[in-house]
């Protein structure tokens, strides 16, 4: 059962517009939750773990000491996992296999790429766009990532810049020495895919705006009447993330804020997203549950996976997302027998992007996601990343309601109930101990 929290809990860690709030201090294992199995020990799992990575297992490239200890408890002597585990990260700058290799090295246990969910992983389901020419933004091996997801005609910002050398002129030292546009024409760009924060923000912002305001022909003049613009699919909405620095760093969500505001300043209209992926979107958790069920089936665990435990360090992504998905599961289970739609995002006042077999998501994927068996998704907050349990709480809670800074994405409404973690623990090792205790789990 969720413990009582202050009237409002929303800050990730301060800001000029408001003072940070403090959640209850972390505690050790608690008595088993209602319906958790009483005193009988369970040897087969009916639950699964969804682990965040940054701030939970590592800070930047530095492993968090508790992580290795925790994962020794999750595998048997042959290195096989005792419970289904998926790593759900909002990172998107590498292939799943590379992230799996990194985790194997850090944790000292074998991790498969099928246990890794990047922020862009749900794009595998968006087959409608796989044969189209799409502009991809981010960093890392973008073409490899896009092609691995199924896209057959991805174009990078750098390719676009080379083909249209007159477009990128913010950095005078990089301005090309040409006075005429390229004679080489690229195919019409039919969608924009934002994988993550780029390196040269000014170049990406300029060229993405060019594509949006020319309906996919960036060498042409702007046409503001072309609205709505071509589809934009965005992964990873984190405003900030934790590395080795003492304070959080800009994330892809900050880049998206820049893009949204530039577009609106130029056109007077809102930038629209065809889909938002990565935590805290429901689609991300639906896909993660699919991976959990796949693992359980491969291990021939007959018991249905009923409870997911999402372990993270960020109130506005990990906790918000887990609680949002828990709300979805409760609503879904309360109306069993009726067909439910898969939603790529839950928008606050801007309309939801509901996906059906006739829309973005392929019919086979919709059926796969709709067969989810989980009944609960519990949020577990650790204190090794973005969340700081020692931040001073304001004396006047009413005052904090009006001054709180919402760090979530524009299209997600702020709901104080969604940033209440079910449990707060010091680190990931304590999280594993707590969950085993709650589930009365004692593997053979």
C-alpha cells in the first residue's frame, strides 16, 4: 500500500520558480502487502522487475556499488535469472546489444539484448513508417539503430546538411563556402524520428524546423499553411538525467522544449507528436510487459506474471510512468471483456494519440500488447540518482502548490498522485530485498 506523502510531490530537485519538496525517508523491508501471498513462500515468480539504468545501476560510466550485490541475488549458480528482468532505459544512443554488453560487464551477470528496452524499442511496432523516408535525430550509430528497428530509408541530419549546404549557418566557422543550393535532390521526408539529444543542437533544431515547415522538402520556401505538419515520433522525454556531475544534466526533453517553442514562435501553432515513447508513456510499459511475458514463457514458468516492480530514481519518469501504467492496468482489469485501445501517450488537455490496427501500430502487435496479464505495476524509488531524500521540505505546503515546477513533458498533465512512489529505498540492493520480502519469494 502506498505510504502517505505531502500534499504535493513533483520536483526533481529545485528550480528558480519553486522550492523542492521532500518525500518520506527511505526505509527497509516492510510487511507483505495485501494479497502478496501471506506467510507461504513462493519458489516460482509471479512478478517481474523493470530496472532503470542511469541513477539506479550507474552514474554516467561509474557503477553504483549496490547494483552488483543486488544482481547476485537475482541469478542462480548457472547465471540464469530467477525472475523475469527487463532494463527499461530512456537512453537511445546505441543498439540493444551494446547496452546488454555494458550491463553484463557492470553487473557481473550475463544480460541478453532481449532484456534491454531502449526508449526507441517500441518503434518496431510502427510498421506504417518503416518503408518511408524518415529523418532521424540524435547521436550514436543512428542509421544502424533505425535499420535495426525496421526503417529502410533513414536519413541523418548530417546527410541532410551535406545535401542542402545553405541551411546550416549558425556556426560561422562551419558555414560552407558555396553560394548555390545542391543539385542533388533527396526523396521527400515523410516523418521525423527524434531518438535522443543531438550534439549540435542548433543544427538539428534548424534542419528539423526546415523539414516541418516545408512538408518534407527542406530546400523549398516555408509554407506555414501546411498544418498539421508531417508526423513526428519522439523517444525519451527526460528533461534532465544524472551522470557524474553533482547536478542533473540536460536530457532530450530539454531539446524537445526548444524545438516545441521555436516551432510555436514561428508558426503560432503547437508542434504535434504522432507518438511519444520512453518513460513515462504507457506504450513503453506495455512493451516492457510484453518482454517480461516472453522471458517467463521461454523459462516455462507457468505462473502468470501479475505484478511488475519498476525500480527507478526519477519521480517524473520512473515513478510517474509506473503509476500511470498501474492506473491503466486497474482500469483495464475493471472493464475486462471490452476491447481496449493501445495508447502511445496520455496527453494533458491536448488529446490522446490512440493507436489501432488501422493506424500506426501493426495489428499483430496490438493483439500481443492487448494480451497483457499483469494486474499491478508498483513504483520503487531509489535515492542514488535524481531523487534526493535530503532536500529540505517547504514549511508552507499550500505555497508549494502554486510554486512547484513541473518537469514532465508538455503533453502530460501533472497529477500529484502519479508521483507518489509505492516504496522508497536507499538503493537497488534494498529494492530487491524489499520486493523478495513483499512477494515471499524464496527461489530454489
